[in-house]
C-alpha cells in the first residue's frame, strides 16, 4: 500500500477531526453560520484537546481519497516518511 506525507497546521487538524468538531458544535452552535464563532470553536478545540500541527502521513493511492486516518504529528517530513515506511514493512 502506498502513503502520502503532508504538513498541516493545528487549525487544519482541529477542523479535520469529526469528533472534535462535534464537541465544538455543542459549545458553539452557530459555528457553521458565523466565521467569528467558527474561529472561536477552532481555538477552543486546539486548547481543549491539545491539538498540534506538524507532519502527518496516511495510506493513500495516487489520485484517490485516503484509506486511513492521519498518523502524526511528526516534527519533520523525514520522521513522518520513516514511520510510514516502517509501517508498510511491518504493519503489526
């Protein structure tokens, strides 16, 4: 299986995770209708769940949607690639 390595900010990670967004929606019910509320919700997610940006990887075939949730964050692209290659060699 192939993988894709990418960099994401804490804000992007917070917005991607459905569970975090669900919890934020309970606290900020207008977050999808008001950009200021959305920004508050993202900031709350980052603080509440200690979300960090960095380098990530996920299983993905070229031109296709990802086949897994993202793994990470890693400090460098090289760290993310090394982890992905290790997982491809030994998935257990």
